[in-house]
C-alpha cells in the first residue's frame, strides 16, 4: 500500500511539473503585477501564475502544519488527563474493594 502511495505521489508531482512547463511555454507574454502600493516589473504571465500557485501551496502547508501541531499538543494533554483519571479510578476501585472485605 505504501509503495502504491509513493508511485501515485510521484506520478502526480511529475504531471504537475509537466503541466507547469507546458503552461510556461505557452504564456511568455510579459505582464506587470500591480499590488496597490507597489508595481513589479513585467515578467511572463506563467511566472506570476506559477509563483502564486507555489506560494498558495506553501502557505497552505504551513497553516495545516500549525493546526496539526496544535492538535497533537491537545491530544497529548488529553492522553495525560485520561491516564490520570484511569489511575484515580483504579485507586478508588482498590479502596472500594478493600472496604468491602
């Protein structure tokens, strides 16, 4: 299963790179990028689009990493609380069985 996942990932990455190269070859016209306060010098349209795609992907990975770290921290905290509650429950059960005897 892991082998199949690796092959599928490699195929998707290669297909994405191939589409990016074809897109870059077809869109060579220089276009300026205007961001309200700053205007970048004209570069190819493909460069701007691919840069925006890559930046969006990186930001998405960064945000999801932060969320995963928070969830793992919360999970660790919940595990510690559960272990503490189980230890207390075992202690109460052993005290209860000692008083019944």
